[in-house]
C-alpha cells in the first residue's frame, strides 16, 4: 500500500541549474537521461526541490527527475502534450520534491532529468532545471 502523503522541511540555502537550448528528439518509450540536464554532484541534505521547465513539439512526452540515478522525486512523472511539428510549442513548468538523506555514507547527490515519448517522436526544443537544496556545509 502506498503512503497517502509525504512531508519534508528544510532551509533551501543553495541552488544549481542546467539549461539546454539545442533541440533534441526521442522516439523511445523508455526512460532516458536528457543530455545536459544533470545536476551534481552537489552536497544536499534535507528538503530538495527541482523545478523543470520545458518546451516541446511532437508526441506526448513524460518527464521525471531522479536522485542518484535511482529514486524518482515526488510526485512522480509529469506528462506534456506536444503539438505537431511546425505548430506553436507547448511549454510547461513542474516542481518535484524529495527529502535527501545520507546515502552509502555520503551527502553528495546527483539529480538527473529523464524523459520518454508515449508514442511517436517528441522534440524537446529547450528546457531548464533548477535544483534548490540545503547545503550541510560539508559532504560526509
């Protein structure tokens, strides 16, 4: 049974970002990392938010953010309906959250944006991800 709610708190004292301005297309239905949209390693402990902004064309696309190439941030994937090629782009912004903790003896974490198509080619025209986090001061 899945928990009904999650909570977390902490001071967001630092931020890091990455942006891509060159279009990239995927026809695949398998989750894959979006090149140039990986943050880290950063020293994060406690509340972490990742705000993803994208502009897409083509088939419907799903986006998610993973911590340390493993767990997806909450609330889970966001799906964006792209428009047909040549039409106006569809843009959206979505915020993901997680409570980062010490993993395998380290507070150093990497956050990666992944995407997939739900059927047919999808083009990410441009996008950015901003990760805000509490920096414990030293990475254990």
